[in-house]
């Protein structure tokens, strides 16, 4: 792997990087249309692919929050064309690493010792990038460890990064400024939490303790004494990421087992803990050689307040949708329908959101659900595309909690789809009144 | 009888408390129960003391990084980075002295006079690194230019030192970034670039490709 030697950090430098991408993207359009002059059959897929590659290159060189945004965009398969998704998926793991002496510097700063003095062995070349840091292999007392190190100054640059990502988000997602404001502040909050490794290690330990009874899940042991503001030490989990795992042609039985573990993990958190690991991208999971699901990152946790939880899951898991006035009331409390909307608008949003909730809730409607079936996902994508084109959706709708809850659940669905798993969906059920 | 270290400490204490150098070696010696002769046995002047403190800092930083287990695995670029991180860390222990010394030193071409000794050592250190880098292919060997690489690194030394004296960030984190970036940029310039290949290709075509202006396609 090509080692990255510098990370542009000052705002002007980062801006320059983004501007460069902008140039390149417009360059790609010019290239595309000039090629098309000679070859009219050329389709947009190729153009999208080139754009995605350039944007990815630019974002991954920036590391930090920009890479995080790339990861986030790549989760929303239903919004982005396939070419973007393929490129952005790259960013989910394997971003270029940073050079060595700074790592030693970070250690001596926080522990007063070099990694060689702390661990029996420490590999100075990182194995993966963790978007705002990188992961190194180490060992101590015969145990294989994963050491996650954060790049200095990440927290500082998040806000300025997000400001610069905005124009790209406009272009990629076709969102309006106002809508983005609501989202960006929520995203910023989560990202800043992610840079707090002390918080992450507390949460990791809490969550792995709370989820320990769920079948077929594996959590690494965390070592708070070997962790600090910028460093997290945990057990090294052996295993494959989802894509590599799928290449080994696993049996349907095994895929179901992994899928079930994934489903249980998420629904247990949503309904029992009311706080959820909100970063369901494949880079955060490993499939161990024993056929279990390893969870390796608790950086992003979304807590669900009651005023979101109850209306939302009442909609998905009771027959509330059959009762129009109660449904509208729930939509209003979730700000999907606003008090200022007139009667025709209320009717319009009621129809569109009802369709969304019905789609979303489909896996919950039966005891088992086959996530391999494409027509369910086709419908999701079609719905996403349809909504994206509606002028009514250029403005902010829905409470901010939707960003991470949607990302979590659609991320979960996508992963289960990639796994092609059939799962029992009635294992952990929402705590809302079923009888109406 | 005092040791060199004691004289050094007494001197540092003097300049930091009073904010200026002693008026003469005579005065300084008298205050510290020394004879002038004893002083001159160790140092030729007050500047000599400062210079030796800088040299000690340099040597300590270098020894420290060279004793790190990973040192031998490092490329020239990483060795330079490691040295600077260690050096800046050490300077922290003597920040007041460093600030004073740089501020009051006579400015000479290229470096403050107190850094004269350090420059010689630094040049020696970087020359070896550059030779190693050229040999391993990490750095491009350019006629006339390779021998100037060490000067570019000395410029970085000045830039980083200067940056650090003005750094207000907690734990001097910004200086860490300045080092990482500055050294990387410098080494990127030393490395093989498309221009080298282009130049090389051009030369080759001129000699062998029959590229002369009269040839028609």
C-alpha cells in the first residue's frame, strides 16, 4: 500500500484540496462530453465512476472528518448512483496510513514511554486506517493487540472540514442549504464525540458488557490503562471483512447466522439500550474464523430520546398506520409534517411518508425476513430516487435524529442484503404498545 | 573546584534571573567562587557556554532517537522526523533558556552564533542520512543539487525552531504538525519526481531517438 506522507491540515490547504477536486470533477465532465462527441453510446456510468474516484482520492487524502463523510455518503446506497457507492466503499477501510515517528511521539506524550517500552512488540506500520486514526498491531504477554492511534489536531479541523464538504454534499445529494444546516450540526456533534477516545473506550466497555449475552457476537477486551485521549488498546480480533468473507462463498446457514447476530445486535441496542452503534459500515465488523461476528468500533453512538423513540417505533411496529389521524399526529411530533403545512401539503406528506414507513417496517411485519431478495431493495432505491426528485423535499423535514437512525437502519439492511441473509426479525421487539 | 556542568548551571541561572549576561567573566567568576583561570579551563566565553548547551541538547536528542528500537527500520525521512520530535521535546525542558539564547544571540548569516556548533553536527547527521537515502533510492541523486539537500534541511531546522518559539498550542501540538509537514515537504522535493523522469527521457531521446528538428513524421 502506498504510504501517505502528509495530511493537509490548515484550512487553506484543505480548501485547496477540495478546490482541486472541484476542478477535476468539472474536468471529467468536459472529458466525458468530448468523448461523447466521438462515441455517442458512452453512458454516464463511466463519468460517475471518474468523478467518484477523484472525490474519493481527495477525501481520503484529507483523512479525518472528510473521510468520515465519505463513509457516511457511501452508506446511503439508495441515494447515490452505483459508481459513487463502489468508490466510496473503498473508504470504508484501507485509507492510506501516516508516517511512523509521529506515532512514537504520540506515545511518549501520553504515556511518557515509547510503544516498544509499553508492548512486547509493536508494528510501526499501520494495518488499517480508522478514518480519524490508524490501527497498529502489537502484542503484550502473548496476547495480540490492536492499537488505535488518533492523528493530532483532528478535533480542530472537523468543523472547518464539514463546511467544505457542504458544496459536495449539495452536488451529490441535491440537498438544500437549510436542510443541511440541521443535519450538519448533528453530524458535527457525533464526529466530535468520535474524536474523544476516552469517551469511546468507556462506551465500548459498557456496550460490550450490555450486549455480551447476544449469541454469536464477539467483542474485543479493552485496556483502559493502555489507552488515553489519543490511543485505544484492545484485543486483536482475527477475521475477515464482509467483502472478503463473501468471496469465500459462505454457506447460506453461515450467512444467516452472521446476519442474525447483526440483526440482534442492532435491535437489542435500539429497543433495550435506546442507544445504538450508529456506524454500521462494513469496516467496523469482522467475521471470525469461528463464524461469529466481531464488533470493533464504538466511536459513534446515537442515543434515542423518548420523544423520538415512541412516535417512530409506534409507526413502524403497531397498526397505527391504519389510523390516519394518529399517524398524522405522530408525523407531526417527528416534524415530518409541520404545523404550518396547509391541508394539501399535509395530505401529500402523509402519503409519501406513509409509504416510507411501510417500506422501512416491512422486515418487522413478518417473523422472518429474507434480505437477499432484490425487489425489496429495488423498492427502497426507487422510493429514494423518487423522493430525491420531488421539489417538496428540497427543504428540511423530520427531526435531526433521523439522520443517524436512518443511517443505522438502512446501513443494517444494506449489510444484511450484502450478506444475503434470512433473519428472524421478532427477536427484539420495540417497546411500544401493540394493542391500540 | 567546579565542574563544567556547575558553571553551566550557574550561568543559566544568572541569565534567566537577571535577564542579561554577566558584565564580565571576572564578575561572574567572583560571584561563583571561581578564579578566571578555572572558568577559561572550560569555556572561552559566555557564548561558548550557550553553544555547548545547544550541542548537548542536540546530542541528547540524537542519542535518544538512535537508541530507539525502530531506528534502523526508519527511512531517512523518518529518521529526520524522529530527530525533530525528540529535539523539540527536549527543548521543552529548557524553554526559557532557549528563548533567551535565541533572542540575545548575534545573528550571523544562516544561523544565530550560538547554533554554530549545532549546525556542524546537524550537517554531519543529515549528510549521512542523505547519502543513505540516495543509496537506497529514497532520494533522487541530482547533479549539483544533492550536495545542497543538507542546506534545505538546515533551513527546516530554523523554521521549526522559530515556529516552536512562537507556538501557543497546548503541548506544542502545532509544532508537531509543523514538523510532520515541513519535513515531508522537504523530502518530497528530494524524492524522485516526474520531472526527473521527463528530463531523463528527454536526454535519452535527444541522444538516441533521432529527434532532430529536421526529421519529418
